[in-house]
C-alpha cells in the first residue's frame, strides 16, 4: 500500500493508469485503513442516494477528474449505455474488466463536453470500475482514493448476477490544459436524466482548495472554479 501511495509524489498521479492494459482486481480491504487513519468517512452510505461526487486534481499541465456515484444514476444522467460493462441480459461482466475498462469510461463521458476558457478539452479516460453496493465502502476523498476506486475491485467476481442498479461506479479522466487553475465547464445532454446533486472536492497540487455541493441541471453548463474565482 505504501508503494501505491508514493505515487502522490509524481506529477499527474493518475496518468500511470492511462498506460495500463489491464485492471488490477484485489480486495479493497487494503484501502480501508487509509480512510480510517485520515478520519475520512467512506461513501458507501452516499451511494444509496442519487448524489454524485466529483474530485478534481489540478497540477502538471492537466486537470484530473474522478467521478463516483450510483451506476444507474450516472448512466441515465449522462445518457451513456456503458457498452462493455454489461451483457445482453443487462448483467455486469466483472471478469471482462481484466482486459481494460477505459473504453467504458469513454462511453460514460461520450456525451459530456468539457472546456476551459471556451476551449474544448478531450476527456482522456483512465479507467472505470463498478463496485457492488453491498460490498465494503470505497474511500473517495482525494485523487489517490480516485486512482484506487477506478482500478481495484472491491470483491471477486460475484456469484450472483448484478445489474447497474446494484453497483456504484467510479471513473477517472485527464484533461490536458496549460491553464489548469481556470474554471472547468462541463455540459451534458439537455434531455438526459434529472438534476444531479454533486459533491465537489477541488485540489491543486494535492492541497484541498474548496469543497461544496451544487445542483447540476441537464439544460445548464456546470462551472467548477477553484476557491476565490468567479
């Protein structure tokens, strides 16, 4: 675990995931002591609601963006089919995740437009992971938690057939920009889903600058600014 956490010292902690050709599936028990030692509540209880958490890490010529919430809520609200995550019967294929899940993450954000200073930024997918809602809660507090959540399974391949309704979803993206402290604007399809309550945690070079909750309506762009900016 200590070796994984040392990635915090590297610029762009999550960029390493973009080069991986497989997903490492281990028990998430190794991650839980870290959240406890930080005095951080895990988000298992929140995943029973429709709230969505966004973590931003601004550093090194990029903005790293992690999203976590109920899989059914996110797929509906972002108008994403999550092709490759489920079979024809709608059951999640956890075993297939070993071959990589960045294409599923790309599908999740396929209808989302991200921009900084009116410049559209491609959202390069790192990885995506589904965690059964009845499994141990996943720490989701900063970008290190984000890396763990999108790359480590919380359980072995479940014996029961699970659908998106039974899972939480975590995904990570990198948006390259020379102005990573500028407000980030996200737009989603006007027809997709209901308003989303977002819990936002915004970091710069590993330091939390602001945290807040905001409602994201489908017909309105969402602007995420660092503390002190309009």
